[in-house]
C-alpha cells in the first residue's frame, strides 16, 4: 500500500502560493502591510500573519497602509487585540480612508500618519443591513466599544476622547478651554484637522506623508522597506480554521479506518488530506509553524512503530505517539505571539480546547458505531480480507458443503495465523479459514474461540 506523507502533502499544497505568501523579511527591515477593502475575518488572518512574521524576522517597525471604509466590528476587535500585543513599533499610514472599523484599528497602532487628502472617523456601530441598531442594543454596544477604544487609545498614546467621539455622537471633545468637537455628531477628521498641533502636540496624527516610504523618512525609521501582502489563501485559511473540528474528525476517522482495514488506501488518503489541510490552514492563518507538523509526524511514527513492531507487547510508543499528535493539534490552534510566555494562558487555550474536545467526542461516538456495525456490512467483508495473509482456503469463498463439513460451531478452538485487525487467517480443525474479531486486534499464534457464525462469516475472540 502506498502511503501519503502528511509533511509531503502539506508541502505540496503550500507550494501553490506560499512562495508569494511568505515574503522575505530581514532583521532591521521596515515592513509595510496593506489594509484595504472590507475589515473581515480574512483581513484578520492576513494581519495576524503579517505581524507575527515581522516580529519573528526581527523587523524594526511595521506600517499598515490603510484605505478602508470599515467592516465587521468583531474582526476589528480581534485585529486591535493583535496589534496591542505587538512588540515592535506600529504605524498606520492612512492613504485616503480610515472609516468606521478602520479608525478603531488605526487607534491600536502607536503612530498615525495621513496622506494629504484623507480622513479618519465615523465609527458608529450599525446593523449589517446599514440600519441603526435598536436603542437598547445601541447603548450597550457603544458603552462596550467606547471603553475598548479608550483603553486602546491610551495604550498607544492617543487622546481617548478622540477615539470615543469617533463612535459616540454624544461625546464632546475639549482640550483645555477649546471645544474641538461638540456633541450631536460623530467625529471625523481630515488630514489638516488630525495633524493640527494644540499645546505643542498633534491632535491625533503625527504628520503628513505622501507614501509609506515618505513616512519612513519623516519618522526617521532606519532599514530597508519590505512588504508582506495577502494571498488568495488567506480567505481559505479563515474557513479552514473555522472548520478545524470537522477536519480533525475526518483525520481521526480516516486513521482509524486505515488501521481497521489495512490494505485499503483511501482512508489513509482522507486522513492525510484532512490533517494536511488542518495544519496548512493554521500555518497560513499565522497560528502555527512547521514545528507542529514535525511534532505530529513524530507522534504518527511512534504509533506506526507500536502497531508494526510492538503490538500487544507494550503500549509506551503508542500512548506517547497519540499524546504528541494531540499536543500538536492543540498547539496549532493556539494564537500565541512572540513575547508571550511559552505556556499558554487559560484564555488562549479556550477555543483550541473546545475544538479538540468536539472533534474527540464526535470521533469517539462515530468509532464506537463503526466498531459495532461495520464488521457486519458486506462493504467491510469485501475490503477487510484483501490484506496479505498466509495462503489457504477461504471459508468465505469455499463451497457450502466444505464449510458445513468443518462444523465450526461456537466454542470451537483454534489459533490465529496472522494478525487479526480485525480480520485475517486462522486454523480450525486442520483447515485455514478467514475469520474476523469483534473489533479488537489479535496477534498471530494466539488461541482463539469461535463466538458465532453469521452465515459464512466466522466471528472469533482470544481464548482467555
């Protein structure tokens, strides 16, 4: 049987577009990453990858070149959380628009520069249809987001009142005795207003720049300018991470069937594809590196060694292998940033543990059903006996008078001639026949007892 390597599969899939996805960034470079179009989950996937790539590569700063009218608030909240974890200086260059959710993201960076003709603000929450929120929901939403924006603005050295006025039209902005913005409307600032200096400090933006390269000069950023750009796989990565429990379920079931019915290639192929997509998606989403794939492959190798060389003699290799595989799956889903401690916190583990728990529970239920009903199906009988076994007559294919002459009644004892996993060859009454267990694996040269006969099917168990 030809096996498909998980590592080889993920490498093959990755080469479709990874060459473009993983821009080469050197230590000391200034990285530019675009924020364009709608603020969405796929943008979160890209920006998280860009930030982690810049940090792990030793970049001196990262500039987000922004031109967006806004989008989803939930994605904006997750993006601001990621930016507030940054360990390198962060800049936003507003190249035309930083509307709505874009304004919230800009406030999560430490420095803001604006093109000569650009604007920032108007971040009031609305329904997906474009209508205003109902009064009660609106008050709750504005209260929550006002607190979040104020905290983000304070963390990054911006005026928190400015950020709150972007979202809350009842917020007045005053600096000293001067009213910058009265109540009654949402605050929106153009370049001249945002860069105006009051008491020697800009209202919001540090300055005006013609481009990201011009920004690096005015901000006195050293190093070459590199870029990280989104790829078509960013959207795919979002869906893969969202479907993580189902991919894990498919991988686990495929692996179970591969060991249950050895010699049949497609369960192993399905398992390889599911696990490959799982790790590839989390790699593209910036959640995992190749080290988690290496850990998974090591665990898989230990399980295979257990099955092939130490079956029924020790469980150390198998248990260790399974634990390594589970650890790699959990590790792949943890959103961990370079400055955070090696051991994740409870908050970081919540979603990965939930996904893994769902996959394991569903897999246990399906495997229990397969173990009970699969051996009774003609489909299973057709494939289960295709394994390499010692030569000899097959009861399933023998003439009816031959099968009757053996008089294989329940309680008849014999011995296994091959590994029964769960089907294989056994000797009863000096005849070699095909048998099947009730689901367990039985090594060769083990005493057997016939449990029952279902037509031409002989079900056995190990003699205790």
